[in-house]
């Protein structure tokens, strides 16, 4: 099912043909990759949107770290948190994970803002949970509510999500379809959740300065531009002068990314793409690539609808 509120203020019967075509191509790209997809993309300056099942709640996985960081920087802007404060992170008791502090063996001492960097750049679970402990679930949920994200809820920190995953898998293989079918962390009624539309609403608030004003918003936008993963959203925009800011999320069968793409002509687009694969294999390049493909299809359609902009790569990088 797709959303009827797909193209800004246009009535559902007055959708531009190019956008209808783009949405069909997006659905086909998801199908070709063997995933079901939910997508919301909006032009940050005109408000024009493209949506595909954008209002259905999904398990957010590490995408919810964006909600955590918006809250952190918003609290700092209000003077309630000092981002330069140093925090000791003992070696024992860290939340597990394959990157950052979660994978390191020795004690560390970092500022809150450097923990935020690790949370974005390499999706460090241990760094994120230090911040969750600092702020608390209630503060994050209250911030999301204040920003109008009524379907975005944090239920647990990452250590609890990982514990639930371990409990449900036990000694069984996490890629066994029967095991995947019983994983509670894939159920948005059990775990941290949001919708594609809520996530682009949050990104729009961040880029417009409403979520985190002034230097704090600029600092968080900078961090989102430092994420290291090139295989999802960024794969759709392989140009030196197109800037991609993003945050990924991954669980068995789930591959997500939300972010903002900025073009050299000033075009800015907030994107939220959530996918669930039919296959349970851990490595599934086609599913990762579908995020970049569908993102590019949507942005090209929005650019074609905007005066003076066309789809495709920047003018100086057109294939000749």
C-alpha cells in the first residue's frame, strides 16, 4: 500500500506523470532487489514529496541514533548539557558491536561530542549507549513528541535490543528463516520504531534549524556528513560535489538509511528508506544497493519537478 499524501499540496488526483512514473520505478527497484521498501523523500525547500508506504511503523534499529543525537544537541543548545564534558568509558560492561568503542579492549575517556561522532560515523553501539545513559529514553521521546513525531518511540537502549536479539536466537543461526521469524526486534510494536515520513520530518527540522538551532544544529549536520558507509544511500550519488549525510540501521533482514543529499545548485533533499529482505543472508549487496537506487530515482523526480533543475548528475559530470 502507498500513501495518498505523496506530492506536497497536490491533490491525489493531480499528481505529475513524472512522479507517478518514478514511484512505479522505485517499487520495481525494491522488487528486483528482493526487498519490501518504505520510502519518503522531500525537497527541503519546496516541500514537494514522494512517498511509498511512508506512514507504516518500522523497527528502526540504529536509525534511532539520529533521534538520540538530535536530543543531545538540542539539550546542549538549551544549556542543559555541555558537549565538551569528558566521560570515562570503562572496558568492562560496554554494549557489544563491531565498530568503535564497542570493539575496543581498553578503557577510554572522550567528550560527549566525540561520543556523538562515533555514534554517527561508525554506528558505535557502545558510544551510543553512553549517550542514552546520559540523556535517558524519556528525554528522547519527549523531544520527538515536541517536534511532532508522533509515531517515533524509543522503547529500549541498544544493550537491551541486543539482549532481546540474543535471547530470541539462542544458539540457533540468526540467518535461519525460522529463527528470523521469531525475532522481536523486527516487530515495531516491541522495539524502537518510527516511519519514513517521521524521519524526513526530523531531518527537515534539523536542516531548517528548528530541531537544534545555531551552531549546535550545524555541528550535528557536520557529523551526519562524516558517516563512513558508502554502500547504501551514498551509492546513488557518486559525485564529488554532491554531499550525502546519513545514518544507517541494520538488523537481520532489515537495511535502512535516512539522510540528506545536497546538490551544488542548492537543491536539498531529505530521505528515509527502510527495507526488509525476503532472504535472511547477512550479506545481500542488492538490498544495500536498492537504497541508493531508489533514493536517486526519487531525487531525480523531485528535481525534474522543480524549476530549473533536471534529473541526473550535476551538469559538469554528465556523461558525454
